[in-house]
């Protein structure tokens, strides 16, 4: 079986996408090209077996590490509308990123990566596109905590692991969040609407232990179960500027009854978007440029993302039916 490895890094204030392909959904889902066809990156066999490194740090023992990471795996597995599942296969002396067929999570000291909290990589079958292995490392040059309530000044292992495991199941990033520029470089999170927002929360914060609606829509779309398809709906359409498609526009669906946010992107050359996993009912649609985060947190550098337009609310409420979708619609934005 031939495989190739690629991955991405979760950074303190920045995330670099080393390789990613966009697949239309309620989020950016990783995909791979197999024989000229784009295939969403997902596990074909569940439960996914994972291993914990037997190497700890002065502040986190291997058992503490395993327990925190297991709780993060449980967070994704416990989504009732998703079929994804995991099983702990044991401790190992293998290291993350060894190409050994084992999905290993563990610490590694990477002082040259002074803004990298962790990274997730994948090994995929070149012929079928099937996921063979996914490893996650956590940078031990940072201070870490596994305490129930978190510890000020230390990054919460369970929170960061929850984000990284979202990548392990094939999810890319959500743009539901707000940031500002740090004087020393990078960005600081002001608000986040998804665990899969690409910029890390401040040290000591445990908020990302809990999935939000956009995360749940993402994993449920990739691994549907529990009546997901029949109980939720979707919206789709195009984003246009001066009659031309807008690639990379951020499209948000706001549920008027619950206040929940689920978002996606215009991900085709025709400016098309699809947002799935919406609760039935009336939604407000907003389209905005991706100008509050680093573009390479979401798209490959070779992709031409347009941000030269003004945010816009679609002029009509959109009614989402259970198990279906309203007619497709165009949203025409105006230039800045």
C-alpha cells in the first residue's frame, strides 16, 4: 500500500495549512486528489484506533496525557448525529509522525516552532484516498495542564486536543470568530464560534473542550448518523460580485430561534456554497470577506481568495425544511 503524508499545524495565534483541499460542506473538509477525482478525507473503518506516547513532560505524566486526550476523543464520539468512534489501543514508544501505520498522539519538544502548539498529519493511500494513519504532536516547549478547571498561564491539553482531533477526523477550519492583531505578531482571539476556529485561545482557557453548532454540523456531515440527514436541512447558492463568482466568501447561517451559527465558504470556481446541518426553521444569511484571519489558515496559497467586497445580509429570510433544502439563491455583494 503506497501512502503519502501531509498535515497542518495549530499555532499560538496562527495556523499554517501545509496541504488542504476544499470540499463544499458546513466547514472546510480536507480532501485528496485520487486519479483526478477529489475525495473527502475520512476514515472508512471505525472505531479509529489511537495510541498515546509513553513519553510525558515534567508537568504531564503519560497517564494524565492519555486521560485528557481520551476525554477529547469522547467529545467528538458523543455527538449523537455522528457515527465517528475511537478506541484507545495502548501506550507506545513510537513517536508522532513516525510513518508506522499507528495513529500516535504525544509530546515533542520543538523549540524552533515557538508559535506552534501542535500539529496533525495524515497518511493516505495514493490509490484509494483512504486514511491510513493520523498523528498529532503537542509542543512540549509550551506549559501544559490537564487540571479539571485549567491552570492560568498553561495551555489546556484537552482543549487543544479537541481541536486537533477535529482535524484527525478530516475537518478543516471554521471562520466563526473574531481576532485582533497582537503588537508582537500573530492574532489574539476576541470571540470564537467553533472549536475548529484556527487560532488558539489564551493559556488557561478551557472553553474549547465543548463543541459548538458549527463543529457538530461538520462532523455530522462527514459521518452522518442518528437521523442527521432527515432531521436537519441545508442551504446552497452562489456569491457574485459584478456578475462574477466570488471564491472564498464566508457564508453564515444564523438560526433566528436558537441563535446558532453554522457557516461555510463559496468553494467552487462558480462561487457556489453549501451549508448543511441546519436546524429546520428561518435563517438569516450573511456573506462576508475572510479578512479577520490569515487566509492561509483556510486555503492553499495557490488559491485566489477574494476579499474585495463589503459584508452583506441576504435580503430575505431563508426557510430551511427538515431533510431538504430551499431553492438555491444568489447573493450579490458590492465592491469595497
